[in-house]
C-alpha cells in the first residue's frame, strides 16, 4: 500500500535549485585611460575567484569581492566562453531555460563580451556566435532519431519601448503571459533557422538596426538593452518524447554618470531611461535576496518584466559583470561589483521543459485506471473479509487509513484527469487547427497544382531560353570570329596604307631633292623665261661688241690720221727752219713706228681677248642650251612619271581609305552587335537566375506544404503531439535531424525532398 501511494506523476520533470552564477571580467586600460596616465586599482587572487579593489581615497581600505569566476584583463574571448557561458547553453540543450546577462558601466566591454568586434573572426567573436556554433555542433553529433527545431528572435528595449530588430517597423511591442508559453513578447518576429550562417545573418541585420550613439566614454555606446533569444526544441522520433529550452542572451546598456559621458538632449533622455531600468533591475534583485520583501517589482520596467523567469524563476542564469580596472572609474567598478554580489544571492528554480505527447498521456491514463481498478478490487475484498470475520462497516464512516488512501487516490486521479482535460482541450484546439489547416492545405494543393503547371511552363521556357542562349552564343562566337577576321584584314590594309604612305613620302622627298638640285644648277638651268632674257642680253652684247669693234676701227683710223697729222706737224715744226736731217728724221720715224706698232699690237691683243670671250660665251650659251634642253626633257619625263605615280598613289590611298572606312564601320557595327548580344545574354542570365529563384522558392513552398501536410497527418493519427505552428506565426518550422556523428547536419525540409528537373545551364563566361 505504501509503495502504491508513493507513486508520483511528472517525475520526468526534474527540478533543481541554484543561485545565479556571477562571473566578473575586467577589460584592459583603454586609450583614453592611458592618455590620462591612469593606473589599475585592482588586484586579482590566485584562485581565479577573488578581486581586490585598492581605493585611491585615504579613508577607505581595500575591498575584497568573491565571485564564481574572475577573468583578468589578459583573458581571451574563448576562455570566457568555455569557463562561463558554455555550461548555460549545454543546459539549454538538456531542456532547461538559460539566461546570460552582461552588466556594467558604459564602455566596460559588455557588447565586446556578448557579440565581439567581429563575428567572423575565430579569436574575436563573442559569446553569442560561440553559443550558436555549440548548438549546431551538438545537433550534428546527436543520434539521428532526435529531431530539432531552432528559432531565434532579436529585440531591443529603447526608451522603455520594445522594438523588433529583425523587423524595425514593429515598435512598442507588448508583453504578455500565459501558462503554456510563460512570459513572452507579443508579435515578436521568430525566425526558424537550420544552420549557423542563417543565425549570423539575422544577428548582423539586427545589429545594424540597434540604437548606438557617441558619448565621451564610448564612440559606439549601446543606447538600448538588446535581447537575443534562441529556442531549441527536440523530439525523439522513437518514443515521441519532447523537450525544449529557451536561451536569453542579454546585452544591457551601460550605467552612466552624466558628468563623465557628457550626455545632452537625446543622449540625456536615453541615459535617464537606461539608469531607471537598471535601478529597477537592482530593486528586483534586492527584493529577491533580502528575505523580507513580499512584492517583487518586476512590472516596474520592461526589462525586468521580460527577464522575470530569469530572476528567481524557471531558468539557469549567469550574470557577467564587466568592469574597468582604472582608478578613474573606481566608484563605478565598486558599484558594479556590489551589484554582482547581490545578484549572486538570487535563487532560481530551473526545470526541464518537458512536453507530454499523446502516447504518454494515454499511458498515464491507462496507469491511473489500472491503479483505480486495483484499489477498487482491494476495497471490495477487504470489505467482504471484514464482514466475514464479524465486523461491520458503517455506511457513512470509513477508516482513517482507507479515507487517506481514497483521498490520495482521488487527488492522483484528479491530477491525471486535470492533465487529461488540459490535453483534451489542446487536442480539440489542434483538431480545430487541423480542420482549418486542411482547408488551407486544400487551397495550397490547388496552388501547388498551379505551381506545378507553372513550374512545367517555366521549365519549358527555361529550355527555350537555354536553346536561345546557345544560339546567341554560337552567333556571338561567329561574330567574334568575323570581327577578328575584319580586324586582321583592317590591320593588313593599315600596313599597306603605311607602306604606300612611306613610298609617297619617299617620292615627295625625291621631288624636293630634285627641286633643290635644280635651284643649285648654274644659269643654264634657269627656267625658260630667264633663259630667253639671257639670250637677248647676249645678242645685245654681241651687237655692242660689233658696234664697239667698228668704233675701235674708226678710232684706230682716226688715231692713225691724228698721228699722221701730228707727225706731220711735229716733222714740219722740227724741220721747218732747218735743213732736214735725214738721220734724225729716220730715227724719229723709227721710234714713232715702234710706238705705233706697239699700240697697234695692244689694240689687236685687246680685240682678240674680247673676241675669245665672246666665243667662250657663245660656246657656254650653246652648252647651256643643250643642257637645258636635256634637263627640260628629263624633267618633263620625271614630272610625268612622278605625276603618274602620285596619281596612282592617290588612287590607292583613296581606295584604302574607303576600304578602311568600310572596315571601321563594319568593326563598329560588330562591336555594337557584340554589345547588343552581350546585353541579351545578360538579360537571359537574369531571366534564368530569376526563374531558378522562382523554381527554388516553389520547391521550398512545395516542401513546406508537404512537411506541413505530413505533420498534420501525424497529428491526426496520433504520431506526434507537437503542433505544426502557432497562430500569428507565419514562418514554417524547419526540422533538423541529428547528424548521427556525421560531418553535416541534415535539414528535413530540403529541396531534395521534391523532385525538380534541373536543366543544364551553359557556361556563358
């Protein structure tokens, strides 16, 4: 009997009690503190759990604080994760709720600890990306009988308003609570994910939408509390048992002193709201730990309301307090450390979030009915035996033991019936949801048929496009070959033109040299007009020569006459008074005769010289005439040849110019045609990419509809107790199977689940 009474329902929900784990992390001195020549004011214990603050004030001694773990400024991102945060995510994978919060003054390293400066850097990434990797690594190494679903949400609390960071247009969201979901944010976007990259993409998108601003303490100070949630649900496909864990990763905005941050205007309003919510967080922790408070002010702030389960509720919580080691920030550091000490005393009540399947509920009901039947049979047998030995059983009074046993059985029965009623109501709701989903699926099936037909049309169009692209590619190749030929021909003709131009330049230089040579030729090479002028001068000179010769003869005769007369006069004068001396007379005559003979010879010699000059001029004139006639003849021939050659060159040049222009036009037309065809190819590529996207989207929709239909069929036949969706949530759940130790995670909703005809895509590069 005692063994029967000790049986409990819900033993599958282990509950543990534990304090909030508090980890302290100190950052190195920043550049501003180094510029101020600031010194560290803290020492760290060798046990890795103690920090001592050495006060710079004379009236205060050193203060010692003990935490679960203390990380000094030399600690790495990986050591912080492995030593502090990893146990929380491992608990979430076991079905517990988990929370990791970072608290500290502004610029103390909260965001650096949670997300890190670069999520893609293996050394610099923070807790959140490392936790995501741990989750998917765990799924990959799990048995393939486990099916997982992972969804994430990202929001911020800014100026006491909750804003969806994945869809920023959703602002001022409300907080609600129900028995099934606990405390949750209404209409917060939850995205199902199947790998790390999808989570990182959502995180980066959320970080871009987060409120940050410049202060004197930090150029990129977080002006809001950021809450990243990750929910992991897992179902055992063998026994259909299910459990889920929710992980809250909270990057709190830093506590601020307006005097240090220099906040004004909007920044001042932000600082007021930040400090107010952090003060409320401190009051909640104080109320949970002082042992006297009957009221915990969770509802005084949106932050504490969202974190209600994380502070004193169903969650394993870790608080990471971040501090500055500089003496300049001593007061803020001590305040943060004291906050951590108070938070360390908060006790939580975490438990595994187990969800009963229909099969488990049926088992519980059959066990309860069997237990009741056994007890009824035992009661009847005991009553009969008691009467046989002479005992009497009052009609209205039962034994205390029997009463207690009956009461216990009744309570157990009522408990089971309550669970059954709750599950029946859930089943009714699911049936209604199933009916509505069936109707929706019938619509989806019709859409699916349309999509299949459209898919076939698209495949046909795709094949046509591929065929067209192949034709275009062939034409393009032909055009390229033709263009290369035209280009080669153009280059050849350009070379011919260059050769002709060089030849023309050579002929021009030759003509120029001949002209220069003609200019250097003596007078006989002077042009015809000048030659005629020269001949005329020669004739005039000859006439003057003849005239001068006549004049000379006349002069000579005259001189002879004058000489004779003079001689006569001299002779008469000499011999007029005297008897003529014949000897003297003969001598005188001889002298005169010699003188006359000499003068006569001189005149004849002079005449001969002039005559020879005239003859030489005549010879030169004749030679010049002959040379001139020869040159005229040669020049006429050369001019004609050169003129013919120039005409030929001009004709060739003109033909080459026309050919070059034609080739240039063809080349430009070919280039234009190539550009047009390349544009058509790009358009075809865009169309193909769009069609492939449409096909992938259609395949995903078909797979989602198939998965949804399978889940509905499973719900209908009692194979699973987990609903396929939740009202108001438009995203289809992505189931992820355990990798079974393989090197990859297998997503259940995959395009391979639905046959899609893959068409070969030509290489267009």
